[in-house]
C-alpha cells in the first residue's frame, strides 16, 4: 500500500528499512514511516485507516499529522481512560 501510493520500493532487512526511489519519494516515505513509528510507540494500533491518513497528509505536505493526532485527548473518563479523536 505504501509502496504503491508513494511510488517507492521498501526493502526490509532485520530491523532496518531501505527506501528506493527519487529523493522526494524517499523523503515522503521516511516521513510516513516516522509518523507510523511514533504513533505505534504511543501505544496506538496501526491499521489501514491510520496508514491511509498518514499517506494523505504527507502527500499534501502536512508533517506530523498522525503524531499530533495521537497526542490529542478529547477527555478522560471517570475511570481514567483517554478518549481520542478517530481518523
């Protein structure tokens, strides 16, 4: 999905990703994977919706959209559960 959308090739070796494409495509790919990694580190689940959201934001020039969204908390319930906006 990411490869097709950005026109890059992603090669995984161990814990390392290599992105192959034009400099602009590689830069966009790095931004996509960076945002997804930060989102995941925040304890969030990554699914098709999150990937599509970050791809759209990066292609339109918006940086850190998914990361900023993950930090937004609408409210905290009486039991301490955080309610966050959906994508």
